[in-house]
């Protein structure tokens, strides 16, 4: 039985001439699992919005072609009715939150659809994503990874036939990602469509892969093809490997960042405690650890956005912080103005150089919020690459980033290293850390548990 059908779909966003989808054809059978990947800006998230009916019912534009889900035309079927057929987990979980409490968020969908046994649905959905103990928490007290799992649970509670997920593991630590794929393995009978750059566990769980480029599906095949290095290199795809080794370097400059006994506590009992680190110019420190371990809190303490309750932060020079969610920092009306905001007498050639090396030069006059998630992330990173602060902290910089652009960022970090900039990378992305990091600091439950120069697992 055919569950999802996309027939000759062409679509361009409002006020954009370039097609985000260009003659896309796709068929997914009931119970089949499809992994959709491709370079950043290739149309993956747009395809997801078309399958769920958000395009063209909510997001307007020039839409041609036909999409059906379980036999229902997404253009003519009310969104409320489609919600019972297809669930959608957004790239940014906060953009789909409507309530303050976890249990309220997960129960909202089935209550509005008039479904029975809402409490049981909520309990089961939270159990499936490992958040039973967070049922009565505020969604805004959760880590980014926990927020993503709440978004997943809010869809599971409605028991849709199709679940479309747009980079749901982007903010999850390795163990949470493993747990997430275990959940998917147990969703027998559901039709799953996963959109992502990271390919970890995909060949083991998914049936097929579709590769997109410039708004088209350019390849469809068996998911096992992702294990082939030549296949991945042909399409610029990331490796599903689980273990990477650090590329050790010994170049160091003067100490630009030092924390001594750094501590910060929260009202819910969480405490970042006794963090001691030194970061020299020309070195790259990777900071990793489980969701909710205090990594983002550490970044905000160093950048001065939070005040420590105990301990000190000493910085020589300026600090730049690339936040995890680029929407929180992008506020100008063009990419060029975003880069040059507050800079007098800038050289347009220097701006062009940064944007070209980050593969954003074609979007220099685009509004930043019209870009894909990966393009927004690269725009924000470009802001700080252009300014070159003495210390730069990047919080999950590879979210939404394909392999080619990840390599571009790695090249820029090498340039910053050569300039004597101290770089801190906060990430779960061990593949990226293997490219750039000199050393690793692991946080767990708010404590610094070790620094490791060996393998990343």
C-alpha cells in the first residue's frame, strides 16, 4: 500500500524566484522507512513541509504538483485532519511548543484531536523518549536535547501513520541518539521519514535513502549504500562510523582564557561545579558530554551572559559566542548587513571572502531567516569569523551542516588557530571534533570528569 506520494512537485517560497523544490517525485510504501539527506539548502526541509501539508496551506508560495498522505491530498485536506495522519518533528523544537509543561505539550495534540486515553498516551510517549521523570517540568527548563525529545513525544502521542522528522538528533548526545534509534526500531508498522545530515545508525534502521541536491531528488537506493565511502564522497555525505580519533597538535600561544573553581547553580537543583580550564591562543578545545551536563551554561558564563555564583573567569581580549540556535542572534534584513553590523568602513571584499569560503556568497542579499537551518548556522558563524575575536566559543556549530560545509568550517578554524585565536567547540559531533580539536573536556552532571587526548567514542 502506498502511504506517501509526491508527484512532480515544484515550489518556490514567497518573493523568491529560485525553486526550493524542482520536479520532485517520491513514493513511500506503508511501513517503509526512508532517510532523506543531501547538502545544506538542497530542499530537504521544504520537502518535509510539503509532505505534512504546511506547504502550501500555511506557508504560501508558488506550489505545483500533488502530494498525498494515506490517500489524502495535502492541498485540499484540512491541517487538523492531516495531523492525525502525519506527525512532524521540526528542526527547532521550540518552534512547535505551545504550552509551558512537558505533560501539557505532549497531551495537546491528542486532546485537540479528541482522542481517547490521553493520560496513557502521554505516559507511553514519554517512556519511549526516556523523559518519564520530566513529565511535570517546564519545557523551558530542559536542555536542548530534552526539548527535542519532548517534540518527538508530542507527535508519538497522536499515533500518526507517518512520522516526518527534520534533524531530530541534531541536539542529542550519543547515548540519547542511540536511545532515539531504538525507539524508531520499535515503531513497527509506522511509515518513517527522517531528514538529516548525520548518518549514524541509519543503515541499521532505515530501508531506503534519497539524496537531494538543488531542489531535486538525484538518487534513491538502499540505505546500506551509506556504508560505501565512494558513495558518500560522491554526494558529500557524512560517515556513519561511531569512533573517531583526535588529530593532535602541539602549537600553543599565551593563555587567553582561564576559569578557576567556576560554579553556577539553578533553582531546580542543577549545579555546574568547580570548572578549571586554561585555553591558549592557537588551540582548539572540544567540550562534550551528555545533554543537560552544563556545556551551554559554561559557554554563557565565559561569554558573560551569566554570572558565576563562585569562581572566576579571566579572558585576555574579546569573546565571541555562536549560540546553539541561530534564530536567537540573527536580526538584520540581509546576510551582508548581519556580517557587518556595527562595523565601520568595512571592506566588501573581506565580507565576500568569508561568505565564499562558507558557501554563502550567493545569499549575500537574502534575509537570514529565509535561509535553511544549516545556512543560518553558517551565517552566524561567519559573523564571528569576520570579526575574529580573541576567544571564540561555538555551541553545536555543525547543526544542519553537511560534510562539505563542515570541512569548510574546519578550514576556517585552522585559519583562526594560525592567527592565535583560542577556540572552544561545544558539540556532540565527534566526527567534527576529530577534524579540529587538540584536546577534549568532558562534562557530566555539571562536573568536569576528564580531559582526553585519545579516541572519541
